[in-house]
C-alpha cells in the first residue's frame, strides 16, 4: 500500500471515530487513546486496503502519436497521485 492510502485511511478513521490512528513500524494501525480494540481497528484497515486493491484501471496501450503518449503519461501520473492501481 502506498503512503497516500495510509494517509487517506487516517483521515477517514479520525472522521468516523473522532480518534487519531497511527501506523507502527510493522505497518499495523494503532488507535491512539481509543476504546476501540486493536482488532476492530485492524479489521477496518484490512477492509480499507481491500477496497483500494479492488480498484484497478486498465489503461489502453500507448499510441504512436506523441500527443496521445503525453496525455497517457499525464493520466498515469494523476492515477499515481491518487493512489489508484492500473495495468
């Protein structure tokens, strides 16, 4: 998972629970000062990752036209920035 995915989860989690969450060195989310169990927090993280993994866009092959190739590069850059996988 990308750092962007973790950042989005942190924002979502805090919005839903009202509590901050951090990731430890092993990449496990730890709810800070929470009555929620770590099992619940981990379950939320696993579901979050699965929802992102299922999102995968298949891009068309690059074209020979230079403008189309430039456009495709811009599309892939935007997808990368959004944390979206593609083929």
